[in-house]
């Protein structure tokens, strides 16, 4: 008598035996490559996402998974965690499956999974995981049996939830918007409509209908439009060849890319590149569309505080505000750069025959006069470092250089803090810190902005800010003058980093602060954990920020 589908599935389920080999925890600071072929060849992996969001690449296909979801990875599949959100927490369980009659089987199909991705409720699962973690550290036979028993209980809970009715998305429109955001960030990757529908927790037909209602395009057409727009920019501002552009935006077949590009733009990629290679139109800080050279050679910049951004990217300048010329690491790099004054003097700029002038927000008041000399782009020097470098890279056609610099800079920061945490784990794990500025007017200021030194001190791997200070510190302004009578209300930290102007001797600043009422009673002062620095280290430009990484580890000791 032939078995129906349900009976056949149940028969297959009963023929399988499961054995858990290991369990490990993965968090945002421990990215992982999950490669089944390296360990046991018949080993499955179960990834349980408990908290946060995860971007995962499984056999080169991209997934965005939220909390309370899981992935089942077959022995031949390789998975790479590309990003785990800051609060992310997931567990990886490695297990083997045997068929009692030695038959071949597809575990995901036996479980009834359309994809290797599913949603789950973690309330019961968390309790089981805690037991598994407890049993995994003991190696006697009885504990091993309990270990396997708990794993079977976990599988039973997952299968019970899998066979239950699926829970639709609580807010379908919000779910679609989330997938649109995901596409905008990952359009260059291999993404299918089925994956997007699974992310939204909507049936494919409903997902496609709502997606088109919101965007006016099908998911495939929307992704194609994103890819072509990125390709147009790369063909305009870079020297990449057509096949390189195709690969960069997600097409492995150059001919297919060229056909899609021509269908949308009316031009081949080569024709488009030739037509737009000499100039580009970019929106500046004031919102003006500025036509500038694609690869300017004679650049002038009027802001001294972020001049190091251009120097970090090895961009030569024919003219600049040279107020930073006294700093050693600027002097050597500016020997061929002419002074333009502060504020910038138009006649000095004109004499340099620039093909591009970058004006800070302060200098933008002179825009009309300087724009008559050369293409002029107003620039927000107060934007965060990464935003400034990305914008400069876009303007100057050096995106790859800027991306490489920023990636290396972030890696160096993390490496520095990890080394410090290994040396002084008890201190850096729990210690709080405050960054202060002591000015020549004998006033003490709280640095009220994640800029320069404070950005490094309060890095996620670095020192913490006292929660009380987070509540009382002002919300506006870069600096906040601390009233002497409120010293203990703002100088709350196990360590103090005090920046002092170069014109004022640090020893004099130390002596003056010792005379300040309440200073000597501060816990950090009594513990001799106060560090004085030349305020040049508070510069937020790329060049100084990079050099600070080498200098900072020598500022404090446990």
C-alpha cells in the first residue's frame, strides 16, 4: 500500500538519529566563518539567532535574519557571518544525522523546510540551550546522555514550531520597507526574490504585489535600477574597466551587464563612460549641483582643522590654510603647498590656477567670489570622519583609496583596543573615563562631542562613559564649561584625559588644577589616573587620527 506524503515524511523522520557534537556562542565582536567541509564531512550546523540581526552569506547567497530565527546548514554548505548587530547573540550547534537503513536523505525536506531558513520562538529554546552549555563542559557518560537528550528536546521544539501555522508579518508595509533597505545596501550581491519574501515573512505573491505598490517596480527591476545607477557612477568617476564595473555591481557576465545597461540608458557602458568622463555633477553641502572635473589636479582647500583628511589620502594640494604647518606630521607633507590665508584670500587662490576649490562651511560665505575663479565645492568639515572621507573620495574619484583607508583605520583601532584589553582586561572592561579640555582662560571644559580623542576613548572596545554623566551632560555644543561648584557632577570617571593648549605648559595646567576646589578629591586624581595631552591630539582629521592610534597606548598604565 502506497504511503501518502505525510506518512512518508513521518517514516523518514522516525528513521533518523541525531548526535550533537558541539555548541558555541557567537556575538558581534566574534565574527565567524562556518565551514562544514573543514570538520566532519557529514556534520550539519544549526544557527539559532536569539537577539539582534545577522547578515549571512550561505553558498554566496545573502540573507538578512532577525532575532528568533534559525538556519539549517547542510554538510556541503559554507556560511559566513558578514555582520552581526551590536546586541546580536546566536548559537551554532554542530550535529550529525544517521539514517537507520543507510538511505540518502535531504534533512531540510524531511523537516518540511522550503528554504534552509525559519522563524522560531526562543522562550523554551533558551532554557534548553542553557542546559546544553552546562552539560557540554562535563565529560562523563551520564552527562553525555543528558546532553543528547536536551538536543533532541531542542529539535522537537523546533519541529513543533515548524509544523505550526506560520505567523504573518505584524506590519507587512514595514517588512517591505526593511527589504528595500536591505536591497539598497546589498544590491551587488546574489539575492533572490524568494529570499526577500522570506525576510518579510510574506508569501511571495503578496510580497511582490506590495513591493511594486510601494516602489512602482518589481523587486528584480528595482535591484537592476540600483545596480545600473551604481554602474553609472563608477563609469563616471573611476578608471575601472567595464568588466570590473560589472562585477562590482553584481553581474558576473559582462555581456549580460552591457545589454541591461544599454536597455536602461540607451548607451553601452563604454559610450556612457566616454560621454561623462571629464566632468561630474555633485551636490555640495549647500545643496547646489556643482559641475567639477572628474580627476582634478590642482586643488585648493581652505580648512585647517580637517586638512589631514586629504593628506591621509595622499591628495596633493597647491593651496591651503597652513595654520597646521607648525605640527611636525603636517609640515613635511605641505612643503609644496602655498598659503591662501584665513579667511581665504581670493587673489592668492587665483594666482595658483586651481581646477577645484574646496570651501569649508566658514569659507562658503565667499562662494560667489571664489566660484568665479574655478569650480568650487562647499564642504561640511564638521561631518564625522568617515562621511568626510567618503564625500572627498566621491568628489575626487578615489573611492577605492578611501574605502581601503577607512577599513584599515577601523581594523587598527580594534586591534589596538584588543591588545590593551588583553593586557589590562580588568581595567578596560569596567573603567569609565572623561575627556576634558583645559583652556588658557583657566577654565575646564567637558568635551561634549564624539570627536577626536573622545571618539577613540569611547570606542565600543574602549572605556565607558559613566551613566550618570550621560544623563546630565548637555545635548548641544562641542564644549561645555564646567562651573567650578559643579566639578564633581561632570568629572565622573575612573580616568581623566585632560587636553591642554600647546601654548600653555602642561605642568602649569597641572598646578592650576590642583588649586581648583574639589579637584584633589576626585577619585581619578586620588588614584593617580589623570593623563595630560597636547590638544593637537584632539584633531579629528584622518592624518592625526591615524597617528593617535600609535600614541594613545602610551598615555595610560594600569
